């Protein structure tokens, strides 16, 4: 196929046909289209847009680039959740075992860190020995046996997304509704789901910062899911500050473990339960309150934490981290960060935090970069809180003194203290389905 002609057409505002998208994805995955041509095409589409027919065609082409999962677990509906990405968003680590411990089948396929946001896979791989690259057949057997597997894009499922995701990360082509929607839905719809819950982030730390456009992203993904027979629901949740306190791979894994054991931060707990309720409802539970009670019981009884141990063990990791998170990688240097002045915390800017983690070695500049799992922040300051000068607001975890310096400068920028009255976004603003929006505040 003549790729420069396709790039030219997209550059000039035209559209590719479904056949062209299919052929392009097939050739890209086969290595016949180089990354530089794909990057040019993505950037042309990013700037000129994609029609809704193109978004659907791109999704189908990405799905067709690999195989599909076929889980057979009678009476145990197959459901999953995906987040559009944020800072401190470790919900998947707690939610997958939690929901699986309530009897659902959860073949969770996630991504790595992207741009300023962290990725579930990088967080899971902070667990010593944990493997996220299971062959599809092993995933199917694991889900049928214990109800859950937590894996990355494999060469078998949605291989086109695996390559495009990494390419977009390093070519400034992430923040685009059709590309995000096709990326997320291509992985998820190949899992053979009967239901999918989306956590669509809004606010300055989300890829799509404008709340109006977050809704458009949610609606786009819901339409794509429903058209392909997968009931899809979205919650619009806040990403104008980090979720929870921990930001950085191992630190977030530890916080997710705390949430599974019932001692995590309240906002993390609330978002996890709200998404879990939607998953149980998609799986047939009729009553939202009863769904919430089932999830709370799985946490308080220890069933959810135990399920996480089973998953870790099945995937080659050390299950003892659930009882003893100090077995996770530990940073060489730790320093407390204090308030420079008294006043009200006006903002804890997630994007600045996310970029700092990448700079400190906890994320990637290049596709092949390795990640230091131990670095990051634990930030206790929340927007709206009154603080005194010299009060501790955060801890910085780094591999050396330069990292601590970098972290300190990032916190100087990210945590703004003043005299105003901030208006943080509601933690969970709305529920979106194919029938419309339901405000939750
Ligand atoms: N998550 C994904 O899986 N893909 C994107 O493009 C953005 C967030």
C-alpha cells in the first residue's frame, strides 16, 4: 500500500476508508509500515480530526490485528474496567481482585505509563517477579480458574494498539478523542466482555482536560462498545488533583494494597467502590446498594486481598507483598516536603507531579526506557485544606539527591498555597450510559 498518499489525504483533511484502515493496521503490525510514517499519519489525524466512521473503522482494524479472548465460565459474567488515565490512579490494582472476589470474571488488559500518567502494568511490575506478558491461553485458563488475570497488550490481542500506544506516547499524539477511544476499546472489546465500565477522567491532569470533551470521549466509547454488543457505562471522575496520596509505581501498588485491606485513602475507596458497583450491576446485580455492600464485605472479610495474592502468585509474583508491602522496591532517598507558607491549598497540580515522576526515572521518554519503580511522591495536602508554614505536605522518594531536588522543585510548582477558595471538581460527577447523563452530585 502507498502510505504517503494516505498521509497526504489525512494531512489535507480527508478520510481513509475502512478497507484502508484495515490494510494499514495489518501492514503496520507486520512491520511493513515504519513508525515514522505511522507517526506522521497519526499527527495528521490528530490535527485534522477523524470522522466517526473512521474512528469505528480504526477500532475494528485494531481489533482485527490480533486474536480475541474466549472465556468460558458459566454463570460468571466477563466484565472489565478501564481508566482514560491520570496521576495516582491505582484503582485497577484494587478493583480487579475486588470484583473477582465477588464472583465475576475479569480479564484485565492494561497499558503502561503514557505521557504524564502512570500505567497499571508498570505498577504491577513493581511486585517482585510479577509477569504481565502471559500468553492468551494462559490468561484464559487463569481467569477460568481464579476469576482474574492482569496483563498487558500481548502480541496476540490488539497488537496494533501495543505499537500505536508506545508510538503515540513519544510523538505527542495522545490527547485525541478518536485515538484514545479506539485504543481503549480495541483492547477491551477483544476480551470478549459482556460489560465494560469506563473511568473517564476530567480536569487538568486528564488527557482531555475540558469537561465537555471528557463527556464526548465517554459518549464515543459508549457508542463504540454498545454497537459491538458490549454494555458500556462511564463514570466521570476528578483528575484536577492526584487520586489518593501515592504517585509513582511501587508507592501506588502499596496504596492499592491498603485499599484492598480497607485502610486506603477515602477518595480511592469511593472511586473503587463506585466503579465496582457498576461492574456488578452490568453482571446482573439489580440493586446498587446491595452491590456496594457486597464489595465492602469482600474488603472487610479479607477476600479481596486474598484474591490479589492468588493473582500475584499465579503470575509469578511474590504474594507476600500483600501482607508486607515493604517487600516492594524502596527508594534510596526519602525526604519530607514542608509548606513554604501558611494559607489554603489552592491546587495540587497532577500534570506537574506526573511529569516529575517521569523525570525522576519512574516513567519513559523513549519506548525502550526502563522504569525505576521506587520513585515518586506521597502527597497528603489536598485542595481546600488549611495549612501552616512548615507543615509537612508530602514525601519525596528518589534514587539520589538530584531526584530529591527535582521532586522538591516539582512540588514547589504543583502545590499552590494562597488565600483564595479553590473549587475542586466533584470526585464522581456523573454516570453516562447510552441513555444519557445522570449527575451524581
Ligand atoms: N489509555 C489507553 O489505553 N489508551 C489511550 O490512548 C489513553 C489511555
